[in-house]
C-alpha cells in the first residue's frame, strides 16, 4: 500500500476523476493508477522512487512523423517548466504516441499537490491549445471550425 498514491487518488476523485488501481505484473507491491475524467484528459500516475510520482498523458495519431513534429516538441519543451513532451513510434512507424509527463516530488499535502496539479493542467492547456501543436496534429479545416 502506498499512502502518497492513495492520497493523490483521493484528491483526483475530488476533482471528478474515476480512479482505477492496477498492480504491476512483475511486482505486486507496485501500482499504476489510471485517472479518467469526462471533460479533462485521462492520465496515469505511478511511483518511480519513494515520493517521486510520475504523471503521464498519452495520445496517439495515425501518422508518419515529420521534421515539423520534432521541432514542435522541442519548442514545447523550451516553453514548459514542469512538464516534458516527447513522442514514440509503434513498431511499423505508422502510429505516433504523444506523451506529456511531469514529476510530483515529496510528501503529499493538499496544498503541494494542488499547486502541482494546477501547474500541470496549465502547461497541458498551453501546449495542446498552441498553434505549434495544432499545426502538427489538427487538420487545417478543423482548426478553422474551432475558431468560429
């Protein structure tokens, strides 16, 4: 049982997330928590070291990577403070997996986690609403509809 992860899970439930806790296959003492929300992006979190909790958002797109994609992620990483952005490819390079990650460190308190969560969500919003991101992942005609 991990008190920090359970406290974070309770905090996220207060924000409207539904939490699912899954045991690691190779280590029954470790868990990954999946947080699903009707409006917010879903995420997962797990402890990588004692009191070091990694939060991840992951999306995928059926597309071959371009140089513009790499430039976009470099710029998102330059602009961000808390989160890092990267992508990986599946085995046949036809699908791109986009990740946003941030590390919550230290003992859990409502105040410290609340500050972390607010900053994490602000960086998520800034990145995914940026023209850089939209130009790589949102079709031009859809961008036009989003503005109208």
